[in-house]
C-alpha cells in the first residue's frame, strides 16, 4: 500500500513537470537559424555553481540545437552570495564542461521577472527562444515573456529540460512549489 502511494506521488510529480514543459510556447513553425537558450539561475550561496545550477546548465546545453547558430544566455545576479549566479554558471560551463560556444551573462537579476526583463535585449534577434530551468520555473519565465513581449514569446520553443526519471524524488516537491508560484503570478 505504501509503495503504491509513493509510486502515485512520483508519477504525479513527473506528470506535472511533463505538462509544464509543453505549455506557454509560441508558434512552432521554425523560421531562420538563430537560437537563444536562456538558463535561469538558482540562489547560490557559495563560490562555485551549486547542484541545481549545474543541473540547469546541463539542461541548457542539451537543449542547444547544434545545427543552428545557438547562443547561451545565463541569467542571475548575486542573490544568495557574493558572485552572480550567471558568472558561476559561465565559469562551470567553460572550466568544467569545456563549453566553447557563444555565451552571454546577465548578472543584475534578482527575481524571475527581472531575469526575463533583463534578457530581452539579448534575445530580440533570435528566431527561436528556449527558456531553461526546472519545468515549472521555466513555464513561469515563459509566462513573464508573454506579458512583457508577446512578439518574442511567439518564438518560444520547447527545450530539453524534461526527462522522465531525472530528479524524480524531488519533482513532487518542486511541483507543489512551482504550481503555487504559477498560481500566484497569474493573479
């Protein structure tokens, strides 16, 4: 009985995240070849990218379409520590993962709203825009872009953030928090 309950909770978390990864997207007709992948940072207290930021960065990198001109935009200020999240992400991308592609950091944002508002000048020339974070946080970012710049939001496409079973034990908790945050922002 307990195992069935646990399985139901885990499956619910997966379902919530899967759905969130497919909502608030733009027109899926691809025109042009310029892509921007925006990775939203997570509060980081230390001098190195924490587990969540490292995971978000890996999701962003796997979301890049190598057949396109792809720019990686890392967004996040110094919310939890001295060093901006975007700088920690950039250092990890270059020094640890060996990323050598185009990379821009946005280091002033302290909230998700500011993340989206501040990256707008960095994504305006993109034909496709991908916002990467955990699925519900990315959906919130997409919702903010729809509010701020619907013309750009029309260019939103799915990223490769959702994978079945990845962070499965955390997904139910993240689903509860993310769903609450989405309800709060829609009022």
